C-alpha cells in the first residue's frame, strides 16, 4: 500500500519540477472579442485557486468573471463558475494576495485536497476522475495563452516551465469557452519533456483533441 501511495504521489506531482517544452500553435476559426481575448489570457496569468463564489459576488459585484455575463441576467455560479473557476481578478502577483474569497491556495477549483496519506489514494483517484470529466480545473496554472499573429488569433504555450495536464487544459478550454463561443481550434503542437522518451504530438481538428506519444528511431 505504501509503495502504491508513493507511485500515485509521483504521478500527480511529476517530481515537483518536471518541465515540458512545446512547439506549434492552434489557429482559431475566428478572432475572439477583446473581452474574450483578455479573459483567456487572465486565466493564464492568475493562480487557479478554490474560492467562495458568494464572497466573490459580494466583493466584486460580477466583475472579473465570465465574459458577457452580468448580475442582471446570470447567477453568481454562472458568472464565477464552480468555486471561482471563472474568476480572473485578484491583487498581487498572479492574483495571489490574501483575501477572504480564497478557500484553498493550493487546490484548483472543483478539486478536493488530501488531508494526509491516509486518504491520499482516494483523493488522487477522485481528482483524476474530475479532471477527465472536465468538472474541475486540471491544475493551479494554465499555460496556454492567446496570441495574435498577422491579424489572426492562435492558442499556444506561454513558454513557462512545469506545465502539467496540458491536454486536459485544452479540453477544458474547449468545453467551457471555445465551444460556447462558436470558435473551432485547428492545428498541431509537439511536446518534449525532460525524459528522452517523453515526446509526442497534440492534434486538434475542429475542437476534437487527440494526443499520442512519439518514439525515437535510430536509422543505423
């Protein structure tokens, strides 16, 4: 049991410092509105932490939430999402300054936090299930961002280190935003991790995401 817990911990934390590089971009079928553009990039710029939606509404009155949604026509959960997943405000670096809206600094919205090794396996399995279902944000940091090139919008890696759950984050962005905005993503992105055999490619065809590992072949 102990070895299994250690294995799951390593899988979940990827050795607490594993970096993957990405090359390529996904083209958007149409450009985002300025509000949508800024919203996606603010998701990228802020630490994704569990927050109290009621307190967010009391403090910010619907600001810094899902673009195009207002307190006149939408509920707090529709504006700020589950545990503040759509909130993109906050003070200080990456919105991390202390305030009473924050429930947990170290757990993404929609996930639960293990209270110790005794329940770590159940916690890890529950978190992975929620990530697969898209019912939570996959991690504390989103490292896909929107860039404009030659007048067109693209989704690409922001160049930051230690990006985990990159495929799951793509699926999350498509389900929660791009699909709802009538935007299709198309293109390919290759990845290369620190380990020599950790290479692969993400292919997106009209918002359908496929990812597969590559292999090194020596022609000798």
